[in-house]
C-alpha cells in the first residue's frame, strides 16, 4: 500500500504514546480519516485535535478492546462512517512490573485480555471486510519482548507479546495471497506513559527509577510511528525498530549459547539492582 492518500485508518490505543504518534504520522502522509480508539476520552480528544491540525478527519471511538462485543460495535460504526477501513493498527496495550511470585491470576488475565485478545478482537472484527475487498493492511504492535524473554518482572507482558507475534505469523500465512498485508512491529523501550503509570507490585514506587534508566536507551513514539507507516507502505512483515535489537535478534538466531549466557548475566544484574526496591505486597 504505497499510497496512503485518502485512506481510512483505525488505530487502537490512540490516546497517547505510539498510538497518538501513529495517528499523526498517517495524517501527515495523507490519510483522510483516522478512527481513534482508546478508553481515555481526554487523551483521545487531544489526539483528535492534533490529527485535525494536520488536515485529516479524526473520529474518537471509546471502547475497551478486550470486550469483543464493544469491538464489533466499534468496527461496524467505523465501517459505516468511513465507508471502509484500509489500515488497522493495533497498539493498545498494558503491563505490570511485578516479580513472578507476586503476580495474581487476575494480573495475567488482564494483560492477556488487552495485549493479546484486544489485538485478536479488533483484527477479527475487520478481517471479513478486508477479505471481501481483497485489500487492506493489519499492523500489530508487539515488542522485542515478543521475540525473546530476557527481561525479568514483566512475565504477563512477555507472554502476551509472544502471542501477538505468533498471531501475526498465522495471519500472514493465511492472508498473504488474499491481498491483505500484515506487519508485526517490535520496538524496544519506547518513551510512553506505560512506564510512568503502569502498576507495580512487589516493589517500592521508587522502582520506576530503574525503568527510567532503561528509557535512556529507548526511542520516541514518533520513531515507532514512522516505522509503522514504512511497514505499511513497503508491505514489510517483521520490523524491529532499533539497530541494537536487530543485532540482538540476529545473535539469538545464530549464537544461541552465547545469548543464553548474556541473558543470564543481564538477569543477575537487574535482579541485584532491584533488590533494594523490593517490598512484597507493595503497590504503587
């Protein structure tokens, strides 16, 4: 889909971060209608304002992507309003920073419901429309954590993002001959509100300082947004957005024993550094 002019795009998780940046980037590249989804009405209003300043039409759609009925209703309204959806961008996601032994079953369910099932729900809601037209593009924003599991204290997020990567591969296998493009975007650390507002359990609130340290090596949401748009235009499937993690992915595929050793060292370093912040049962 080289030409985005006049296209209609639906973006989940559009109230902030990558979703907002993606909406603005699609507007810059000529998309005419942006359907912006989130559960944060104030954030959506700001995203819509920014999109309209760039000359595109913005429509806010408040719905929880983990609710399949709400997603079906959202998709129906979007199709009626825009006359069709050319690009779906699944960004909505949450996480929790918590040692494995402190996690509750509800934590696992909630992260999986939003990060994995939210992606499945929106995709399945719009897929019949795209298949009927034999055109369209689905972008699933996963993570480098969906390619490897070398980060501690984010187990539900890692599991969900692995699911998103697998789901994306399955979509590509079945839809590649039907005119529907699939892209799986795997950024590393991105400077988004999830690092400041995501729940913490088993640590003191000061643990966020370690997250901020990680963000020093991260990327801006706008960088990820540009990668998303390039992936749609070039019909690229797997996109790892930063050179460091592309190198890491290469090493993991070709030097498994070495990366297992470096993962062990990284886990030990993070575990040691975080020990001072441990506070079982503490939330913040």
